[in-house]
C-alpha cells in the first residue's frame, strides 16, 4: 500500500499507512519479521519511511536483544541473511548503530514521534497526529 501511495505522491496516505503499521506493531508488542523486512527493503526506495522503520527496528533488535539468539524469527543467522542479502540496508543498519553515542539507550523505533516516519515536509503541520 505504501509503495502505491508513494508512487502516486499521496503523502497523507503514506503517513496513514506508516501510522497503522506502527500502531499494529505496538498493539501486538511486536516488530516486523525478518522475512517481511527483506521483502520491504526490496520494494521500497532507500531512505523511505518503511525502509527507515525497518532499519531502526533491526538496529533496536540487535542492540536490545543481542543475547537472545533463541528468538527464531530474529536469530543471528536470519539477521545475517537479511543484511548480507541487502547490502545497502545492511550498511544503513551499521551506520545507525555506529552513529549511536556510547552509553546511550537504543530507542524503540515504535516509540519515536510519528512524523519521523512521515513523508510530509518538516515545515508542514502533521495532518495525522498519533502522538
């Protein structure tokens, strides 16, 4: 849905899709699965809202759950396949992780302001507040 809205330049719909996705993840106390992230990365433009959310989710999961290889959906081998299979995405994850200040807590990407994943301009008042 996001891809179509993005191609048609329907910014409000793009924003609503992202809000719905993140609200669902929060409601289910979950994150997008590695397979789903791989599919997203192949279909959306680099740096787009879904790409950024997926990248921040991987960063968060690696940082916060680094000792939990028992989580099948997010196993080390699944994460490796994701990053190895999508070099630009993998580079984004690594840049995000290396850009985090030492000693800082990794922020849950689902808890960031909605506009971090919106396509409307920064100077534009958000037409769909979720915060």
